[in-house]
């Protein structure tokens, strides 16, 4: 029963991740339509996207601490209710300022999802299965992005763009009912809450976390890869409209395809690393090998921007997102490989905080680059930054290469 329960939990987390992305992608997919209606330029759009990312970054850090204190079940329930209400409220937005404020509040709620999911994986899955478990819940981002690309334009064209935000917000309440059934209060979790809270209030614990070179390998690695995902997530519909001349219907017909490629990358990274571990390769060596190989397809972002044919460009973007998603699965698995479950959400939150700030800066930079130059410099950065991320992972995450792991702080 326990074995069955953990897989039910991870698939429920898959759906929370998918709904999370449907909510955040609603504005991105509708950006060409909304920007025309409210006369928004690319810099204003980047400010709106950036307000989400700034709040999202803070929520990763504080959300990780909060989840380690109150537990996964309650923490994620609160987060989903929060972001669902905010998404519904976005249907009333009527200016760049109101969109920015509501995206800020959306980021607060949505930042809880990944620290909570990572914590659940560390609690319920053995190490050789964690890569696959992370791939399952993280692949919800690709599925959610694909669903948003298809469904949101249809709803907007049929009923109006405001109803699209109501639709995406309502999905969270459906998920909540399932979550409370699948993840019931656990006696073990309840007994540990006071001990966890005491542990997290201990300054020595945080000093111990920050002293680990492995922590900084995770932080730097994610800070140089997550902004690439944000670039494609936030700007792909607008890029297809601006540079490739796609209409909203054409975006709906094609913008979902790169997310499917990313979904395949999630599973490829998790399954391959798990297979390497089972074949006798040391745990962290297997994770690093996947990171190294995943850098190669991400370079496809450069020809994606240079090639003239729009569908060939889309194909190269698919290749790049496949590589990113494979790398990202390893980045999200490292904390549970290296730290005890009681602080996994906090370590994951710290890396997400740093990555969110880096993503905010890159998003703001993209708006300025597009307004004054073109999308090409952004594509070049997106293709090459993961190389530096992989170098940081190789040289900073050193423990465990011979089969050992970092001891609990």
C-alpha cells in the first residue's frame, strides 16, 4: 500500500505542477492579444513578467522554510488556493500596473510547488527512484504549458480573454479535493513537525547549509539554467507573433510542441540517470553525466534564432527545451541526493530563490534587448549559459562521486 501511495502522491504533484503552469502561461499565451489591447511594449511586458518572477523567487526561499515547518500536505493546499484565487482575480485587470500587481501575488503562491514536491519525493522515494519521481512531477510544467498553448487561445477566442483566467484558476480547486484524499495527515510527519521547526530555527543549520560547496553548486547551476526556461516560457508566444508573424490561432496550433519536447526531456533525464545508478554508476556521477550530455541540445537555441524558416526554428527550440528539461530534472534531484529530508525543501527553496532572481534580471534584459535590438542576443545567452552551469555542478558538487553522500547538518 505504501509503494502504491507514493506513486499516487507523485502523480498528484504532476497535476499540481501542470495546473501551476496553466495559470502562469495564461498571460504569456495571451500576451500578443493583451499587449495590443492595452498598448504594451516589450519593456512593459518584461516588467509584468518580472514582477511574477521576483515574488516567485522569494516564495521559493520562504516557501521552503514554511513547508519544512508545517508539512507538505497543508503547505501545498494553502499555496494552490492562493494562486487559484489570484488567477481568477486577474480577469479584472485593465492596465499594466494591475497585471503586474496580480502577477506578483501569483508568484507568491506558485513558488511553493517545487520545494513542496521535492520534499515529498525525499520523504517517500528511495534514491534510485528519485530521478524518475522528480521527472514525473516536473514534467507537469511541460504538459501544463502545452495545455495552456492549446486551450487558452480557444477559450479567449470563444468567450473572451478574461474567461481564460477564470478557467485556469478554477482548476486548482478541483486539484485540492484530490490532494486532501491522496495525501492524508501522516503520523510520522505530525510527530516530526516540532523537531523540524526547531531544526530550521537553529542558525547553525543554515550556516551548515551555506558552508557546503554542494549547496553553491546547486544554486549556481540552477541560476544559470532556470532563466533559460523562463525565456522560452514567457517569450515564445510573443516571439512567434513578433518575429515569425504567427496569429493567435497559429500560436495555439504550434506553441504546445516545444513543451512536449521538454516533457520527453524530463523523463529522459530521470530514466537515464536511474538506469545508470542501477547499473553500478555512483549516484552523483550518474546525475552529472546527464547534465553534461544535456548541454549539447541546448545549443540548438542559436540556429533557432538564425534560421529563416519558422517551422525549422520551432524544431530547434524543441531540441533546446528537450536538453533543458533533462538538465533541470537533475538540478531538482540534487538536494534530495545530498541533504536529509527535513531540510530538502529549504535547500531547494534557496536554490529556487537565487534562480528566480537571476530569471527576473534576464526577463527584464530580454525586454530591453527586443525593444532596442532583437531576440538574437537572448537566444545566444540561453544556449551558452548552461555550459557554465554544468561546470559549476562538476567542480562544486564533489561529495558522493564514490557512492557517498553529504552528511546531515
